[in-house]
C-alpha cells in the first residue's frame, strides 16, 4: 500500500524506478525512494515496555516521536553492535513515520522494469509478500521491499501507541 504522496509522485514521473539500497549483513535491500523521508545517524533510543523484540523503542526527531524497528531482528538475523555506518532510515507510512535501523545505506539505484523480476516462490509457509521483486544490478541481486508490508497490521497497531502527532 503506497502513501498518497508516493502515488502522486509516481504519477508525475511514470516509469521512475528509484530505490534506496541498504545492507543487512551480506544481503542488499531496496526501498522505493518515494517512501524515504530521510536518513539519520543513530540517536539515543528510548525503550518502550511490552513492544515486540524487533522494536528498539522511539526517538525524538525534531519534536516528533518515531518508533524504530531493527530490521535485522525483524528478518530473523543476529543482532549486531552499531558501527559508524549504522543508521536509521525514516520512512513515511502515510499515517505515521517509522524508523528502520539498518547496517549501512549503499546508494540510490535506478532500475528499469526489465531489471526487476518477480519474487520466487518459496512455498506456502514462507511469507514473502513484503518483497515486491528482485532487482538485478550487474551481478548483484537486491530484494525490493514494500515497507508498508514488512510489519503486519497487528505490529503496526502496536507501534501506533508509540507515535504521537501527525505530519
């Protein structure tokens, strides 16, 4: 589900396929650049009781309280200590902002429709509906994410208690 802002921007730029790429461990992922509000360095994160373990807590970003999700934990990867490249990608989910802790931001990548293949089927028990496709950039394979589907509706509802204010 794209935000109305993302839909409007795509309508103004048909065929535009720009992705912000980032890494978690050895894997590279991409987000529709229109969903990205900003990229910030690591800030002090305030823990909030009773949230899922992949939710690190909240940050105060210029007066806005934003929940921060550790994508490593959400995707079942081992937690890792912060490095100088660890950062938070702030995304606009339409009704709220959310921060995603990632190992490293790589680049903004242009992919033509020919460079994007459907997500392979891994069987009914493996949920991959948050992966919109597999991008090919040279020899690299980039998993393209629909960030609005990375978290389930219940998880988004749990995070809504962290978020105060609208844009």
